[in-house]
C-alpha cells in the first residue's frame, strides 16, 4: 500500500514537472517575443481576431460532436463529413445564384437560400447515417460504433468526391461581405469575420436556450442522463436521438457555409481536419457540454493563431506556424493534466449548474 | 460414384492443361543470342511492345498523373499505336505521391519482365523508392515531373543509373524564379513559404539561396501544413519583415488560400506574390479570385506550332485543357523511350523483336538534340535531359481569373 | 391454407427495391459503373461495372424472396421480380432525368457514357424499357436462386464468387505465375488488351469450382469434428503435422508468391506487427489509442537517424548519425519506442475513454508535425526525410528485397505473436483484461493500475517501434508524410475487423484491410470508398469481428439475445 502510494505520488510529480516545463517554455517564449518588439498592438489584435473567427467555426462543428456525445456517448467521427456535405452541395446553389446576379442584388435572400440548402443537405446525410449506420449499433460495445463512424467518414468523403469531382470549387464572392472595418488604426476586422463570429454566437445561444429552456431540450437532457429511465418516463428515445442528430447537422451545415464564405474553397476533403479540430475543441471544453464546446473552439482558434508567434517566435524556432497544431494539442494535454474532464467538465445535463 | 467423378474431372483438367501447353508450339530457328550485359526483352511476333507508367493517378495529386498519362497516350497515338510492326501496350501503376506508393508500384513493375521501359514517377518521393527497383530490374525509367536535385546528383544515395528525367531540376526553376524577381522585378527583399512537401521545401531553398547570392535579403522562410486554411497569421508574421515579394511554391488548395488571404493582411497589400508550377493549374486563378491578378507563376513553358498541334490532339481526345503543366514532358519522355527502342531493337525474320536492356539504356543516355515539345533535349550522364530552357514566368490577369487558360508567358530566361 | 400463412407484402418488396435502386443510383453517380465498365470480368461479355448493377438487382430479388417466407413458389418469384423492377425503375428514372436536365453540371459522373451503359446503348425510351424488363428478370433470377435447395444454392454462389474473383485478380495471377506458366494458361484469359477471363476460362472455372464444391459438401467434412473423433495420440500427430505444414508454407511463401506478392505480404506483415501491438493496448487493456502511429514513427526515425549514410550539411542530409548498422539500431529503435510509450503514457494515466483517444491522437500528430518541421530539420531531415537507411544483413544474406525481407518481417510477426499469446494468459494479461472490463473493480481487487497501464503502453509501443524500424529499412528512405493519422486508423480498424483481443483475428484483419487494398491498386480511385463501406458493413453485420476471441463472441451474442429488440432483429437479418 505504502509502495503504491509512493509510486502514484511519483507519477504526480512527473506530471507536475511536465506541466510546469510546458508552462515555463510558454512564459519564457512569450516574454522573449513581447520584448523583441517586433509585433505592434495592431498585430496582436489581428492575431486575436483571426483566432476568434476560426475558433467560432470550430465551435459550431464542435457542438455537433458534443450533442451526439452527450446523448449517445459516441464519437461521431463522420461529423466533419456532414459539415462538408452541406457546404459542398450548397456550392452549386451559391454558384448559380452568383452567376445570375441574384446574390449581388439580394444578398440576404440569396445567402438564406444557400444556408437552407446546406443545412438541409447536412441534416439529410446525418439522419440517413443515424438510421443506417448508428441505430443498429446502439447497444454494441463502444468501439464498434467508432469504427462504423470512421468507415462512414471515408465512405462519405469518397462518395462526394465521386459525385462532384476531386477538384476544388471556389465559392463566389459576396459583394456585401467584402471589405473591413477599422477602429483607431488598432483593430481591423473584416465584414465576413464579423458575420462568422456573430452568426456563430447567435446559433450557440439559440441552441443553449433550446436545450435548457424548452420541453424538447429537457427531453434531450433526460435521454442524456439515462436512456432507459427516459424511456420509462414516456420519452421517445429514438425521436430524441434523431432530433439531436438533426440539430447537430444543421449547425454543421451552417458552419459549412460560414467556412466557405470565409475561405471561399470547398472540396471533398474539407471536413476532415476541421472535424478533428472540432472534436479536440469539444474535449478541450469538456465533451458533452455546450458552453464548453464554445469555449473550447475559441480557445483552440486563439491558440492556433496567437500561440506559434507568442510562444515560439521569441525562442528563435524557425517557421513557427508549422508547429501550430502541435501547440494546439500540447495545450490540450496541458489542460487535461490539470482538469481531466476539460475546462468546464463534461455532461450535457450537468452543464446547467 | 464420387471417386469416379473426381477421376474424370482431374483427367479433364490435366488434359486441357497439356493441350494448352502444346498448342502455341515454340517457333523454331531463333538464331538471336542475347549478349546484353543486363539481359534482353524478347517480343514474339504476335506480342506487343510493353511500356508502363508509374504515375499518381489517384488521390489529391491525381491531376498531375492524369496530365502525364494523357501525354504518354498521345505520344503512342502519334506512332499509330505501333512500333516496328508490333502494337504498343501501355499498362500502369498508381505510384501515388509518396515513398510507399513508389515502392509498391516499383515492385510490381519490376516483377513484370515484359516491360521494356517505364515513364514515371510524378513525385520525387515516389521516384526515390521506385527508381532503384525499376532500374534494378534492368528497365530504363524516365520521369516527366520529378524535379528534386538529389535524383541526378551522383554523390547522393538517390541517384541510380538508368533513371532519367525530362522534367527540369529544381536547381533550374528556383534559380530562374530568383533571377526573375531580383533582375526583372528589381525587388531586393523576399520571403518564402513552403508546405512541408519535399518539392516545395527544396524549391524555396534554392530560391532563397540564389536570391541571397544575387544580393537580395530573405526576410523570412516560413512554412504551413497541408490542410491549413487560415493563412492570415503566418502572413501577418511575414508582413512584419515587409518583404517586396513572397515566393510560395506550394500546391492547391493551400496556395489558393495563401494568394486570396495575402491581400487581406495589412502591410502586404502591395507585396508581389509568386508561385510555381504547383499552382500552375486551371482551377487556381478562379479559386484565388481577384487576389490572383498580377500574381506571377514560374513553371514549364512550352510553345510553338508543334505544341499547338499537341493541344489540339489533347482537346480532341480528352476534351478541355490539360490539367497541369507536365503533359509535354511526358510526351517527350515517351518519344525518347520509343525512339531508343526503335534504334536498338533487333528484328528476326519472323518479326520477333529483341531489345537489349543495356543497349536501350545507352541509347536513351545518348539522346542528343532531340526535337521535343519542351525544346531541344540532350540527356547528360546523370540523367537530366532538360536544361531549363522550357521554363518561363507567367503573369495572371483578369482574363485568367475569368477562366482563360493557360496564361501567356511573361518572361523567359 | 398456404395462402393465409403467406404474407404477400408488395410494399415490402417495393421498399426493398427502392433501397437497392438508391444503391444502384449511388454507385452510378459516384462513377464506379462507368469506370468499371472498362474493366472486363469475362472479356468481351460482361464488365465489372455491369456486374455491380446486376449484383445489386440480384441481391434485391434474393432478399425479397427470402422475406416472402412460407408462400408459394410463384409468389416468391413475383416478389423478387417486383423488387428488381422497383430498383430498375430508380435507374430508369435517373436516365430519364438525365436526358431532360443536365445533371452533369453537378454530378461529374452523370455522363452520356453512363446513360449508354444503363440503356444498353438503345436510346433513352427503348433503353429504359429494356432496363425495366432486365431488372425484373434479374430480380426473378435472384428469387429463383433463393428458392434453390440450400446445397446447390451454395454451390452456385461459391462458384460465381470464384469466377468473379479470378476475373478481378487476372493481372495478379499473371504476375505471380510468371511468363512461362501464363503462356500455358493463356486461353483462360482475355486476349489483345482485354482484361478478365475468356469465355472458356470463365465456364471452366465455374464448372470446376461447382463440381468440387458440390462433391465436398456432399461428404460433409468438418475438420475439427474429424480431428476430435481421433484417438489422442493421432490427434497430437495431426496437430503437429498441420503445424509443420503451416511452417513449411510460411517458409516457402516468397518463392510461391513471387516478388510483387511478397512485397504485399511484407506490407501486410508490418500491419500485423502494428496490429498485434495495438491489440495489447486496445484489445487486452481497453485503452483506446488513436495515436499509435507515433511509436511507428519513432521506431522508423531512430532506425533512420542511426543508420543513414547521408550525413552532411547539404540539402537532404542530416548533420549527425552514429553510423550504426541495422542490428545495432534495431534494439535502439525498439527501446526508444518503449521509452516513448512510457513517457506518453504517464500524462494520460488518469484519462479515460474518449479523452484518452483524443490526447493520443494529438500525440501522434505532434510527432508527425515535429518530424516535418523546419525546427528539427537539421537532425531528422524535415520534409526531405532521411535517405540511405541501413539494410539488415546476416553474413552475405541481406534483407534488401521483398523476398528476403519477408523472413525478417515473418520473424518479427512470429515473435510478436508468441509474446502476445504468452502475455494473454499470464498474470499481467489477466490484469489487463480485468482493467478493460472495469477499472475501478480492477483497482479494488488489487491491480496496480499505473504499472499495468504503463506496461500495456510499453509493450504495444515496442511492437510498433519494431514495425517502424523494419518499415524504414524496407523503404530505404523515410518521409514524415508516411506517418499520418491514417496508419493509426488502419491499425485500429484491422484489430476490430479481425476481432478485438484475438491474435489470429489481427492476422485476418491485416489480410483484409492492408492486403486487399494493395491487391486492388488497379481500382485506386474507389479504394477508400470501398474501404469505408466495408468497415461499416462489417460492423453492422459482424460486430464481433472475423475471428473473434471466444469470450467476446459469447458476450456479444448474449447481449444480442438478451438486449432489446432493435439490435437483435437487425443482427438476425444480417447473419441469415
């Protein structure tokens, strides 16, 4: 017993050393970078805004992961492809509207149509996926649905590649969203970034209210807590699960269009990396936790944008942006060492506290 | 009952095998004796001359493979599909754009003794592993688009006798890009970006070295990852050094993001952008949008009546323009190979062909002033058949963003 | 009396037909039909593309007839025909739609060639009519097949599968048999650039397989039962005999397979090694590791740095290498991987399930990013990788080509399999499995979780490092791009497809998931599509894996029987 205790404390010491040295490097690097004076306040505010805009998209995708995980305790690895399917399909609408000049004249209506198509496609894909691939496996061991989801991810990627081709398609430029606002020469923000951040914020707020305040949201939380008991209480568990998939997919579809408007490129592989990042964001914030997913997404976006410069540039590391994903994952490890269930802790139902 | 069935069955099978074995009785009187040091390929009268490709025909880089493959097919069509009275048979392997893909494809090709020569691979990483295998089997291998300098550097482990290329060595392209920037555009400071691919990394290094050698300064050598979309942070970092030109010899889609976002970063509004043949693709200007106007691309430049004729054939055969810039190199590589086979093949009275592998190799290395689409090709002893004369710098305009392709050449060394 | 027992379910058949039809439309729009139409199975008669569509229709008819249990023969056929007709109607609708609007603006594969194939080149209206008739006929054929007695039915299916497989693998056969043998069998294959079997060849293959299969099933041989019926000493002799036979086959395999298939065998072998290692971490100890490629990369890089000859300051060179030979570097590579396993294992000790998954995934990515980075380029080569990696040599026997490297890979696999088997039934193996079932209970009964977890990570990392080291030596050069997340996913998929925790399962899984894609290189474009679909189908139809561990299989079946209706009924449909 004594020996076991000793060994565990040794492990703890090791963890503290690891965590401490990461923090040490971060601090030394940050101080060195700031003291070098190479970057002005304007630069820092730029980095921050880039990070927040990117993070907002991560957060929207992360919500889909978190919702499904909260209810099914399952990593929907194919969620990135749900995101891709919407944005990719909506491209054809956006392109047609742009070519006919409609998007230029009625940007609001045009964009609404694009969003609607994207969300509808994503929802269709997600519902089919749930019915065909996930529902039969609801009581299978945990790894079986994970592998199914990985398979579905490949399948969807290459199906859409077969459908629409392997090339890159560029989203049209929307005139209203061009240009940027500048305040006092310090903060400069592009209109599209404003749209992304505001839209993401609104959607998340709406979702949070839905889950916390409505009857349907209550049913969702009940299913998340205990499926069997929820069924006994007269909740249609299958319907709630489908509903969860629908909401997650709709958010992913919206995120897809926002992403496409910001980066103006879609292709069949576009969902893979954002999917993994969003998954990371969900875990970072505490998987199954809605505000956690938002926070995780923003954190991740900001780490990726600010981190390489702030932490590494001062240390003289060449090409620091090559290491940005490594920084993101290191931060994840660091946070999980000190808070093993993410920043806000897990669970959809307990998030209320 | 069942025993009898078995017996009948085995008799049938045996008989059919024996019959089949006897049927194509070997032609008698073959006076040819192979004296070649690494062996000969014998092509029976009714058999075809077998050449193969190892290209990246699947995945994200498949546009490169499709491009080269089209060039090879047109070269064969131009021969009427026949060589010395034998049909030309083209088979191929997907080598991908990776070392493991190259090894699998190389092994499979090397195992087929009927193959006379190979055109491939597209990527240098695949060439590294495929070339020892293919050349080890005695075949000659000509790459249309592997540009890494190591492959024709005799002091490097990647150099193998029997491996040649019609693609221009990176040393040429990097140098030309740097000379263009320094001498023509008269810029004195530059930044480079690569994407972690061996190709881009090597090319931007050559560019930086030459640019410094000419007297310019390199403000930053940055890198991004394949799969990145948000390039603004790295561009912002570059903007602190205020370079006059940014050279990013990377691929799509990262290159599209880079070009489109560069103009949105404060401090880079007037910086000149320059890419390389990785972005020399019909989809690039549209994807980068208005930001691509005024941008420069270095890449293979082929022109002349013969080339126009080639493009006409391409359009007739495949519809639309070639997807990348190495089809002419593949066309030339195939023609060099076929010409060499024609030169060294020994034909028996009954039409049987014998191709000495060493003789074929020697003939390919001896290629001199070959009139190709990509200029006059002369292969040096290390396998470089291109001299860099078929390179140019292109400037993108509104027309290309609107869908015109390819752009007219802007400058040639 | 029969009538009231029989459920004449038109809607059921229609539904089935529509689902199959959607499948057929999907396959068409993805482009498989068109691309595979150029690939003959029986030269000049039927192409792979046509077979795909026909198979879908056939299966629709088959299942429809199966659902129509207890009815008269004719009703079953009608049912099958209806399903086929409905499926055909979907395809006809696609053709009609395509002739009215330009689908190609969106779906690149909706080309005139596709419509030509679907309408038998007879124009839209006539073609669609023929399509409907043919579909119904194929549906009826599927129903007929179903209504055959079980033994001839199996025979027909097995013989057809053999015929298809040989047609598919025609090129490989050619390469394996080599020049002389192929001349003997030339009449079996298509000539003049046409791929696939010749008509004679196809008929012969079908006939031979059918006769052999029919006779074989007549005798009803069950090897296991037969062995058990023998006296104990004979049993032992049989067991040793078969073991010796397996050893002999394994030993002479490279000579049988030829160079290319030996290369494939080596690739599979490296995945077997990876799988055996990951099987310990995930299968035995239940620790979900998505970053397993990290140790593979570390093994490869240690081997590369330690043995490379390309040292210097120029491009493509690294600044320092101790210049070891392969055998000196190998233990170093394994040791480094073990060390990395322990170091990466410590921070994740307290994480469970999905947190563990994402953090290990992160580790894998961190290693890959560091390998590619300019930061470490002088030491490990950055994006140019490391070239000139050493080759193993014993005396004058060098492991430098597929057929000799095979023995090195085989030795590694045998060692790993041996260690895995011994560990599985050892004290530590039982501790792992206890931990897999329930961590808290395991701790309560006195299992030291820290030690047990770290041992699992370390052992798994050792196999992975070994695999990586051999991989580096096999390629002769290392690129950071070779160590992508896909390797981790592949390794995880193969142990689950094979049957988690089962050692033969790993081998079967590697054959299926690493071997088949390699053999189907020809169909490169659709490889990953099929891979994904196969993973899904596998998990839905046989979640316990191809060769499951005995206890696990029982658990799953108990769960299926005792569980609620949904999974049980689905499983029943799948396994019939």
